[in-house]
């Protein structure tokens, strides 16, 4: 009798582990189907930047280094948005994007129209405006 | 483009299958043998062809058609080796199955496995469609490097430019593009783009899918072969039921490919220890080497595998005898390992975990008690939340282990069975000390990597655990024998006169 009870318990244990495994993967499934916020999800943002910067890539040399400017920040931190910079680097590879206006070609990534006097201070001449705040400038070499 | 990408994968599969078949002992063919070989083929094929792309690119400065030509040559060599081996070996078809009857338990587990596999596959597809570039590490490390390899051609080495790393070094995290990371995943993606004739987001997702589901297939099939069908299905179910495993796979991170190679190494070493067939040892060496070609952690896992193998030996042998006995392992790991060394010495900048680390700074970190508390707490929290399960899976498995018990075989058998789990535990200890020594901000480092690092070990941990535990059939048989013994004892007590 005891052996029979134990056999049942072993069988039940194996089936329980199996059932929990199916439930575990199933309970995450609806979450995977739901769309995350496009503004915060890196996976969605990187796709958007990749498409947006494809035309820029065609106007740049196939290798080398290009500069980068973004919105002027009012805080003490003058670094551009870290993630946006990464998206653009990814989109423009194998070009190397450097956070500096001192290159012959400079990528502009703006969320509001850049002020003309700032651009002239940085010695940047607009070559092409691709829309949505994406611009290509001629800059000064290092 | 999709068909051409799939064609590139098919060529890698043929390369892998031919190489595995060439070294696989053919004396006893069972369906589970074929399943293990199929599960190994794609990963090994992708690994070998990624090495060929890297070498082609670094020697000739171009890939494209040349890569395809080199692939075809490797493919033919592999097929020729397989043909030679199959002529030499004697096929002995498996005799009729002794387990022809399908028990209700087996049927239920089979159905549950099918359900978990279906949900995992659809979930993987959904996640890949939603984020075709993968998670942040995927697009900023592996896919970025793939772009340098594919778009850069002769100037692919621009990916090592200090300018690329400089911007990111202003963060506490150091360069996020990790230019020192080996190239198995990136070169595999670039290779499929060569076949496709252009970039397609299908390629990285396909590679991620191959590694994710090959790992599950390998775990299941190798346990079916070594233990029992129910044991294989149970382990496969636990892996496929781990949401984080599927999600990390779909994120296109290299942790799942590394998990595949680590599992393959431990499984092949176990098969070698059981049979003494040197083919397994050669293949184990090559998968260990390909693990090192996947991620830097692969080098540490390789060292751990060797360490456990050399230290945990039932009959202590002289070092020379041990080296001779494991010669096949070293021969197998030599080609990928030489590639890794060439990559590290010739191209890669120093790793951010070791660059500029003075002995004094390391010593200070090692003796700081609070670091042990922080890292220990993070490890313990994984016991509760590991794998994104809705129940603490490690506790569930502990309960199940108490129920079925450990395998009671003794001596060499016991050591063989416990070696994989022992290796995983040593690897985990190694990771613990990597965090203790980490030059990065500890909370950040643990928060962004511990779950992924442990996922590298998870399939191997399941392999080690289910190898060591009784199968449900064994547990039931043991209980029946114990029950019978108890009954006989009772009868003897009630009727002593009969004796």
C-alpha cells in the first residue's frame, strides 16, 4: 500500500512540475503580445532611428568619423541623450560617430529647431535637412 | 532574401552535421542519438562558419562570395570525413525498443512538452517581431559588430577604434559596445547577410531562434539518451517553461548561445565518460572552444570545465597521464581557441573588467566584506525570482528532488553523474568572485547582468540535476522494491515459525 502511495506521489510530482512549466510560460505570453510604449522601449526606438537615419547614411562617406550635435541642454550636463546617441551610432555603422562638432561632416539630432547663432558659433553649415530634427552639417576639421 | 538567409543557415547546418557525424561513434544508432546530433549540428555549424568568416575577413579583408566558397570547402571536407568514418564504422541498428508501451505519465509529459514548445515558439516569434533589432546589448554589441563586419569589409577593424569607446567611457559603465567581445554571434549574422546579399533583420532573429531551441532540444535529447524519455521531457519542460530563457533568446543576446555551448560541452564529456569514445571528447573540446569564441565568460567556463575534470578524478593520475587521457579535448578546442587568442592579441582592446586594474585595487575589493553581503544577497534573491517563473522554480525542483531521490549508483558512476552539476556549481562560484572583483559599480553590475549570467548556466544545471536524480520510473521501482522488502519483513514478523 505504502509503495503504491509513493508511486502515485512520484507520478503526481512529475506531472506537477510539467504543469507548472506550461503555466509558467503561458502566464508571460499575454505580456509578450502586448505592445510596450514606443517612447520608452529601446527595441522600438532603435528601429525608428535606424529607418530615420538610413537616408543620411547614403550622403556620408562609407568609412571614417563623423561629428554629432544635439539640442543645447540648459542643465550643467552637456552630454546628448545617451540612448539616442547609441541608436544613431548603430544606424550609421561602420562610420564612427563622435560627440563633437569638429569634423568635416556633423550629424544633427534635434528635438526643437536649432538656433542659428549656436550653429554659427559651432561653425556648422547646413548641408541637408532630412526632417524630424535630423540634419547634416559641414563642420570644421579638428 | 529570407530564402537566401535560410540557405546560409542550411549550409551551416550541413557543416555542423557532417562534423558531428564524422566524430560521432556510429556503433549504436538510436533515434535519441540522431536527435542529439541534430541539436548539436546548427550551433557547431554556425560556430565553425563564424570562425571561417572572421579568418577570411582578417586575412583577405573581404568576405562576400569568398565566405560562401570557404563554407562550401569546409562543407565538402566535413562530408568527406563523415563518409570515411561511416565506411570504417559498423552501423548496428538499434534493436526493438524495450519501452514500446507508452505510459500515461509519458503521454502527459509529451503533451505538456508540445504545449510549452508551441507557446515558447510563438512567444519567441512575437518578441522578435516586436523588437527585430533585439535588446539593447544585442543591437549595441552583437548587431553593431555585425554591421562593422558586413558594411565595413576591409575596414571592419574600425570597430576597435578608441573613438567609438571614448564617448561611452564617460559613463560609469565603461564602453558599452564591448569591442573586446569575441565574434561568434556577430560573424554569424554578417555571414548570413553575405548569403542574403544584404542586411535583413531576419538573420539575427533566426540565429537567436536556432540557439534557443537547439539548447532545449539538446537538453531533452541528451537526457532521453542517457536517462529516460520522461527525464528528458521533464528537463526540457522546465527549460522551455522558463520565460526569461525564451525572452533572453529573443533579445538576441549571446548568453543563450553560450549556454548552448556550455551544455554541449558537459553533455559530450558525460557521453565520453560513459563510453570512452574519443569522438565525444573531440567534439566537447570544440564546443568548449566555441563557447570561448562566443563571449568572454566562455573562457572562464572553459577553465572551469578543465579544472573540475582534472581535480575531480576517482583515481588520481599523474598530470602527464591526465593530459594524455584528455588529449582529444585539447585537440578539439585548439582551432576555436587559437582563433580567440589571435583575435584578442591582434585586434581586441583590453577587457573593461581587467584593464587598468592594479593588484592593490583588486585586493581591496576582495577583502571588503560588504561586497560579499551585496553579491550574496543578489544571488539569494535569484532563488526566489530566477527565470521569471511565477513560482520559485528552484524550490519546486528541490521539492521534486526530495520526492524522487538521487541516483543510488556508487563509485565511478556516481562521479560521472555528479560531474556536470559540480562543474555548474564551480562556475557559479567563479561568477560570484567575478562580481566581488568587479571594478564597476556593484549594484549596477549585478542588476544588469546577474540574471543573464546565471541563464548561461541554467540549461547545464538542469542537465546536471536531472542526470543525478532518479527518473520517475527508477523512483517508482525503488519504492516498489522497498515496499516488497517491508511486506516480507512484516510477514516474517507475523509468522516466525515458517523459518
